[in-house]
C-alpha cells in the first residue's frame, strides 16, 4: 500500500504533515487558501507536483465553502488567490503553470454570456480535481518509462539506484517521479538496491524517502550526502535518478541542492544520470538555468536540528534550497510521462505532448 500525502474528498482536504515524519503520522485539514500557502511555505507539504496540487485544492475547499454569488467578486478572489499561492515557493514551476492555466480558464468562462459565479466556481473545481487524477497517472508512466530505459542500458539483471531528496508519494499526488522509477523496477523484480542520500539540511532523504522505502519494504540503504562519490565507486550503482522542480528550454534542471554535485560525480564515474519529472515541471519560457530564481531558506534550517542549535553562534549561513544541473551532465536522459528524452529532444517532445 502506497502512502498518501494528499487526501481529498469533495469539500475536504487533508495533508500529511511531513515535518513530523518519520516519528509521527499526522494529517492536517486545509480549509483556506491562506492555510494552503502556509503549509507549502512551512514545507509541511513539498515536492513540485504536490505543491501545485495542494495549493490549488486549498482554493477548491474555500470556493466550496463560499456563498458568494457576485460573479466579479468570485473572479477577483480566484485570480488573487492563484497569484498569492505562487509566491509560497517560487522555484517550483508546477504551481505557476497551474495558476496560469486556471487564470486563463477563469477569463474564458467570464466572457461567456451565460456564466455565473456558480458556473465559474464549478469549472475551476472540476479542472483542479482532474489535476489530482492526472498526476498519479503521469507518475506511473514516468516510473515505467524510466525503469525500462535504465534496464535497456545496463548489463545486469537487476539495477542499483542512487537517489536524492524525496520524489515519491510524499512529493506528488501518488507514486512519485524518481522514486516512481524505483517503485516500477521493484514491481518488475528488477531492483537490486537503493541508496538514498540524507539530503541536508532538511533531511528529506533521511526523514521521508527512507520512510517510504521502509514502508514499502524496498531494499535500501541511507547514506550521508558526502558519501555519494564513494558509493558510486564501490557500490555498483547502475544509475542516479533524481527529480526536478523546474526544467528549462535547454534541459538545465533545478532540483534540491546537492543534485549538481551528484551529476558531476556520476559523470566522472561514467554512471548515467537521469532526471525524472512530469511535463508540468518543464518551463520552456526560460532559455537556461541561469534564469531560474533560486529560493533561499531560513538560516535556522542549516544551523539547527529539531530546534537545537548545532552550529557555532555568529557563523554566516548561505542556504539555497536548490541548485541547477547543466544539461550536459544529464547523461541518461530526462524521464517524463511521454518517454525518456535527451535534453536537446525535450522541447519538441513537450510541445508535441
């Protein structure tokens, strides 16, 4: 049974508070856009696909509770809410793309002579709920496409995968992207072992990925971020598979900080490096990775653990949440729900859909 990070029934949204994992499994209700924004900002929910879905579903829950019948007021509320939700985590592109699509939908509906506050609400709600269903289907396609591609490139019966951060059911609507590839390999009986990095400073690998792997009885070992290179040298790694919060036109990708160094090391060790992401994470409006806005997180995430200071007082801190991997280092390919593509092939594949 796969973990559920997002539970939605019409009018009710609950999220698994990932800050409490792995010690406590606690679902919190999200009833307003403000609560959705705060949950995303505080990283109670994280992962680019999940951020988009939870943000949009928080809008759904507030719309379903609203008795507002003035059409203009409903339209203004929806557009303002979408703009606000995008500000919670600016590097992850999925929420921005979803907001743009929904804003365009609202404007089209508004122009219909017969449209009312109620019909506009229902159109938005229907569109957002379909996002939830599509994300799960896309993730399963990513998993299967990635697994088959990796197996076609190795000369072994089973693959050993190294992964970073958390890209599973806790980061998506379900199944996962990079962890979805691992799930598919495991389901095929073709997975030897997984090595997951702890992913400092927020420890998503140690807290979340390890939790998912143990929960589903997938053979895995946790390593410190600084052990990745020696693991590639000595542990028979078949491929490195990571996720992405944004993939731009030339194939550069932004992902959890620490990804770039994994790609450099994989290149040195001649290990294929894959990025697994849905097309909703592709941002063809940016030409290269230098144009991606990188979020910086609070200093305390690096200096403290569970509220206890571990760093020397007075030390300066730089805490970018993401880094950018140049497309030249993505040697395995970019795994999408449409197939696996080299960075140079991605643009045409996404446009064709």
